[in-house]
């Protein structure tokens, strides 16, 4: 159980997260909100890539700061940005990430095979990532996140730029893995999470404005419609 308690973060004058709290158990949690809502900020804080100004995060009732590396070992993260390792081949990148995660040399080859097949990139591993298409870069980021079978997956817009077929593959992959994992997904492709999410968290300008199961939200905001309609109801009316 991952418990986010009153997390507060500012960039200068800007409040990016205003006392955000949520509890994440096993299952898929969808984080929806307009550009600038604070989704990436929250994900970067959970994964220790950014320091919060206030609040705390507990993993199984222990502060993640205290757990340190022990917590980070349990996490897989697919960040929003890509293109950081253009000179690496896909295989070298996965091997590098796997080593950072402490995967043993003996297991590394099989693990690279497993994750690259899961994202349909097994045949592309010997190309430089600079030569990958946008969707391929996106998928190798997903592959590294699931290496080592972490208990928590933090996915920042994992399906951005993917063609419909690959989107379905990733949606099914994440859905399948969610039985024994906590998966937090930020996305603008609302339909990608409607069917697999246990809970949807709606965030705007650093505040959680609503949460619930997809069915509950549709029932309250867009009876007879879908989650996209709920999104438009909550966020579609401009500022
Ligand atoms: N390094 C930074 N310096 C200053 N302001 C920042 C920085 N990073 C983010 N912000 C601001 O914090 C707010 C939240 O940004 P964040 O990237 O978390 O949003 P987001 O929900 O991920 O948006 P998107 O859907 O566009 O990815 C925005 O107002 C953004 O301009
Ligand atoms: Mg973002």
C-alpha cells in the first residue's frame, strides 16, 4: 500500500501540488488532468526524482525517505520525456537499466528478452535508440520500467504517440500486471484506462477534484456516456 499524504510542491510562486493525498493499493489507478495539472510533478516526487516541500509518502506504513533504496527497488518508472539515450542501442539501454536495478548478469539476458517481447521490440534491440520512431522510444521506456518485476509501476503517459495496435498491447500488458502490482498511470488518452482502472483520480492545478471508479464517475457526471465525457464535464469548460 502506497499512501500519499498532503504532498505539497511549489516551483517559485507556482503551487504545483497543493496537499495532494491518495491511497494506492494493487490495481490500476488512472491520473487524469489537463496540461500543467501536476501529474508529472507527483510522479517525479514518488520516484525520488524531485523533492517535495511538504507532506509524506508511506509504503506499507513506512516513510519512503527512511526506506530509501529499499523502496526504489520496488518501483518501475516510465518518465514522460524521452530521447535521453539516443546513442545507446535498445539492448544496451535495457542492459544498463537492468544493471542499475540490480538484476544479476545471469538473469539479465532473459529479462531483456521478456520485456522487449512484452512491448514488441525484440527485433529492434540492436538499433540505436536515436533511430527509433517516437512510439518505439515510448515502448522501450515501458520495457525498462517493467524490468525486474517491480511491485509499483509509475507510468507517465505511457501510450503517448503509440499507434492503436500498440496502445491495445500496452493496455492489456498493464491490465494483466495489475493483479499483484500498484500501477499509477497518467494519461490524456482517456479510453486507454477506462476499462483497466480500479480508480480514476482527477487532478487540476495541483488539487484533486474528484476520484472514483470509472463507473461511479460516469454515473455522476455523464450518465450513459464514457470517461472522456466525464473529463470534458470536469475540465472541458476552459479555465
Ligand atoms: N521545473 C519546473 N520549473 C517551474 N515550473 C514547473 C517545473 N516543472 C513543472 N512546472 C509547473 O508545475 C505545474 C505542473 O506541471 P507538471 O509537469 O507536473 O504537469 P502535468 O500534469 O504533468 O502536465 P502535462 O499533462 O502537460 O504533462 C505546471 O504549471 C508547470 O508549468
Ligand atoms: Mg506531465
